[in-house]
């Protein structure tokens, strides 16, 4: 008998169309199963009150508190009948802190009668500050009955438990209404199919899925909540890891051409001309890559390393090994600026080894070709011919490489720089250009905690470069509070002048370009606090003009942003690299891979508008030579704001892995698979990828064992059903092409 339909029942049939519409639009919940997996964010004990001091600003919150006092004020108002307006101010308390509630107009009558001193209730609304005091304006509320003094007949059945679940809610649907809806569908939990194999569940002493759902929504004790969460974390970790293990298993079934470098070929010639020795980390990671390249199924490896840890060198040696073995290697860069820079630096590093087919080229030389969208027709035709004939062993380019007319002679290796900048389809199209699936190396300078690597990139083997090459300089970072201390900003521009007078150069980074119709950059973190949100983010064109006429008058100031013509961008970068420009005012177009060792200072304007990892990436552009680097994070956010705490964290450490943990914790993870924002059910709800490292690692092992024994999961139909629910079409494609 198929029991699944009870959980697939649309909510509009069970709860009515109005409630179902709000749940679908605001919470991404469509079926009974979706609602059962909408877990409480936390629990309040009936006798206890919410700690009001910890409430987050500008967020929709639900609090349990007691009314301390209530006052009705009458004031003159032209809008109110008879010219008198009413405002009800209710002060609620947790026994220590206080929070003011405000009701206006016709909305005062009911709360005025119900919210009497001593009354306990749940209140829901958005926390704001008015006259330096925290307040909730027009909050929704639900009186808590069922206490000793209340009439037992009034005790609402849904509040019978000692613990009150508080759900992730919206202004349109309060936590207690979600709770009541869940009470309606909770009996269906008995029909939930259990995705965990019996042996795993028993071996790890986990409760069944129906029991876990009951305990998470209707716990009697804190132990019930712990049992439920422990079980539900395993579900999320295990089902996700099975999906990834099946991908890895499928990859091992694909054929690939083993690529082993010859003993005295191009790679040896390159190594012999290196003016330095590779770090231990570079040598270890290179060995891992060469072992993968020698196998007859495609390499799938993630190479993550701090900014400046020498990833490009490792990738280049892998490309040379493939060329040695008769194949071609391609490096895909996210921007033309970066593609051109990679091409320049690789040609420089290889010297005459990059002059294959030319007079003066070395014996084992190959051709290194650049292909971007803005190349002239003749140069493009020439490049395409070199690719098709195999004349070009190494190709560097942007997404222009993906177009249909681009053909390779024998594509052996694809290196993707800064993975998160490329769409899945783009990577897949490039991989489809090999006669057999090529080997794949993904590079990122965004440090990823181990558990995130096991979830987001779980179908890739991971190599980490955490050693900086000798000669890299330390970077000092400071927050510049421009609103509180304007003289700090004046001092920042003095510091830039000092760096330039010492023969160095500086970057100034802004969140926006500032040309006509330019909207704030998507993906930039917009501040939710203070006055800075009242003006648009600072723009490159405005700031450059202000600096050239004001604080940096007399210095060579140029701009660089993504909407400039490619030739203009390249010319600006060449002048800056050659030291002809003192200060480059730019957007985040310089975030990745731009390498100018003489640039020692960076000033990031409206730094609070950028994410933690983005700030770390940007900062990595300075201190690349022998002189120490300086990074100044300019903000107008108040000292107590979350944005300032975030900037203080960036200024406080140069450890990218530590910052990525902070970033993840602050962003509350969201959907770890990143690409698929297709409804709440695909996100992790109870599994925290930072805290639950042990569960994720154990689930990965268990999943690998299950898939090795039964790749098609024929003996585990409930697990297959859970996988189908996780891997809706979009997610399936993401993993397919990852």
C-alpha cells in the first residue's frame, strides 16, 4: 500500500486556500510533508520569558513576555474622527529588560482590553528603534492561557505542552498560526516513510522518523527535542551525502584518457627553469592531481587555497603534464580582465616554452592561446584554428570558449578558476567538448570549511593549499568609522598619499559604478541599520572625481569597472601594472586574481555592503610583494551594529578559513547547495554545516558504503523517495553538472 500521498496532499485541501496561499508564497510550503518539515526555530518554556536583550534588529521575531504596564494616550489628529487620535503604549518585560509595543488608531481597542498588567502572551513583529528604545509597532499577539489561575475550559489544546514551539514565521503568518496548522496535519506524520536503513538507525540509536516529527513539533521535555533533532540532522546529512556518493560513483564509471607526463618533457623543462622551489603544500597537492590524471576515469578535484597561496602554479603544472601526454588543457576564467592576466602571467612563467611553432621556441614548447569575446575577427579565427589543430596546448579564456564553434583537437583537462562565478551549464558545455570526458580541476580562493566542502562540493575530492609562498608580506587591516570619526577618513587618504610617495600604489574599491541607471550591485549586502541605508552605495565615478579634485589631488587616479570596453579595461590594467597610475578606483572587478605586487594599500568604501569572504578576497590584492600591505574598511555603520561586528572580524584575522566560518554562521547557511533556491524543502533546516561536522563526516562514510553495496538503491525504496524529494529537477541538474 502506498502511504506517500498523505504527505503529498496539497495544503489548500487541508488548511484552506487563504492560509495555503500565504504558506506557499512566503514560506515555500506546498504540501503536508513540506509543513511537517517546517521545524520550530526554538522553544519557550511556559513559565519562562524570552530574553529581550538579545533580540535582533530589523527582523521579524516572536517573543513570550509579560505585560508590565499599559497606557492609552490621546492626541490631536486631523485624520482621526472628532480630531482625537489614540495611541496605546504597552511595556512588556522578561523580568530584566523591557520592550515597548505601540498600537495606533482603531487597533488600540482590543489590546487595551486584553493586555492588562500581569498578562502573558506571545508577541510577533519587527524590532525597530524609536527614541533610542527597542519597540514593536502593531505586533500581532496571542494570549497564553492554561496557567494555574485560568479557567481550564479556556486552556487551548495546542498549548497543553510545557514547551511552546516558535516557528520561522512571516509578518503575514505568525508562529502560533503555523503551530495550529501543524497540529492539524501532525497525524499524517505516522505515514512518513523512513529513509534511513534500519541497520544505520539502530546502530546509531536514532528514533524513527514519525516519532522524530512528533517530538520536534509536540515535545514534552527538552530530551524529546534533542532526540528529534539528532534524528532529523541525520536525515538531512545522509540523504544529501547519498546523492553526492551516487554522483561520485557514476563519475568512476565514466571513461577518461589517462594523462601521464613524459620523463623529460614539457613539465620537466618548466620545473628546471623555475627560479624558486615549490612549497611543501604545492608539491603535495601536485602529487594528488598527477595521481588523479593517471587514472582512466575523470579527475574531479577542488583546489582551494588562500589568496596568493600559489594555486595558479599548481594548475599550470597540471596543464603542462596533460600537454606532455598529448592532450590540450583549458583554463576558464570568470572575467576578461582575469583571463588576460592569467594569459600574461602564464606566458611569462613559461618563457620560450610558450613559443611552440615559433622561431626561438624551446624543444618541448607549446602554444598558449587566449580566447575572449572581445577579440577581433582575425585574431579569433587564428585562435580557433590553433585549438582545432592541437597547435595550442594551453588555452585560456572566458565563457567565449563554450560557444558551439569552438572545437578542440583533444581536450584533456578543464581548469575552472573561481567556481562560484560560473553557471552549471557553462561548465557542462565545456566538459562536453572532449572526445571522452576531460579531467576537471576547480580552483577557488574562497576558503571553504571542511564540512561545507563535504556538502557543497561533496562530489569533488578536495586539496587544500594553506601555506603562503616565501616573500609574501603581512596585511594590516583597520575599520575606519567615517560617521563617528570623520578625521579617521581624512587620515586614510593621508596614508594613501604616503604609500604613493614611497613609490607604491593603491586601490579604492566602491560597491557601485555610478553611471546612468546604475542600480546597487546585486548580491552586495545592503545594510539594514542606521542612516547609511538612506543614501545609495558610493560609486566609482563619484568617488574617483572627489578624490582627484580633493584628498588625492595631484596623484594619477584612474577608474576600472565591468561596463567599460574590454580594450579600455585592459589598457587601464596595463598602466596600473606598469606603475603609471598611482590609484585605481574600481568595483569588485579586481576581486579575483589581479596581481600587482607594487600595490600596497586598499581603501574599501561602504565596506559593510560587501560579504565577509568578498572583503577577504579584495584584501588579498595588496601585500603581494615584499612591502607590507594595508587595508582600510570604511563604514558609516554605528558601532553596535552587526555590520560593524562583521568588519571587526575581517580586520581581526587574516585566516580565510576562520572568516569563512564567521561568514557562514552570520548568513545562517541557507541552502548549502547554493544554486537551487527552489522552495524551503530543499534547504537544510536542522543540520548546521559548521557545528555538525562529525555527523556530516559520519554520514558521508555511511552513504559511501550504502552506494557501493547498492548503487541503484533497489533495496531501499524509502531512501529513493527521499532522494527524489531532495533532488527536484533543478537540484538534480546541479549535482549532475557540478
